């Protein structure tokens, strides 16, 4: 008789297979850059300067001594804020948000370093990456937990039974059992110690 195979522990390889993780990372990274490019293009058009791919992929454009540098910093923070939506839609588990957020920023560091052929030495760029990662992680975890804690509605039954008159005390001081689960009527008697009133 062949030996029995033990099932993988809960939450192991069955939750997020490697190819699915890679796909999510690629989609998140693409969304991060597409959103950043659209925001930077809009900002340069309003500002009246020429758009260049250097504004997206180079760390030299983020400077603290020019107005354009500060505007780019604000645009990257707005991009991080919008990226929380992508994290919420694609990752949707609060404990995985930091992993994906750090991965986005690590790939951005690699892309920026390869594009400029130098590791970023601008302190403003590093500060912006730290602030961006912190924003994405904190808001991403909050948004995922908020969505995870929402009550589940099955076919609209819960919304029709949440009227103020449902489930309260009747004239005898007994509690009616009509509540969210619509499981029929029952009465609960107030208890004092072990005796029923």
C-alpha cells in the first residue's frame, strides 16, 4: 500500500499559488506605473512643462529645490493613495498587504536604479519611498479589515429585517426573536440567577 500523503497545512500553498502571486505582482506594478504616468502627465500639462519618461523612472527629478520636484513628490504620494484601491481589489487580505506594498517599492527601486544606472542617492527620494510604503500599508490594511468585517448579506434578507421594530421587547417584557437571521419567532425570558421570571 502506498504511503499516505499529508495534506498541506491551512493557508499554505493552496491559498496563493506562486504563479498567482507573480501575476498579482505584475498587475499591481503595471497599475502603479500606469497611474503614476497618467498623474505626472496631467501635472506636467497643467504646470506647462514637457513630459518625459525621466519624470516617472528617474530619481533625479525629485528635488527639494524646485517646484516641479515637490509637485512630483505630491503626485507620487497621490499615486500611493490610489494604489491602495488596487491592493484592496487584488490582494484583499490584510495580512498580505505589507508584502505586496514592499514588493511594489522594491521593484520600483530596481527599475529606477536600472534606468538611471545608479542607486538613488537623493534623500528626498528615499523619504518619499518610506512615506509612500507607510501610506500604502496603513491604508491598505485598514481598508481590507474594514471590508473583512462587513456583515454578509444573503439575498437581501438582512437588510429587510433591520427595521427598528424588529426584535425588541413586547408588552410582556419578553424579547421577540425576529432578528437578522429570520429564523422564526421565539421568546426569550429574562433570567435572574437560575430562575426564569
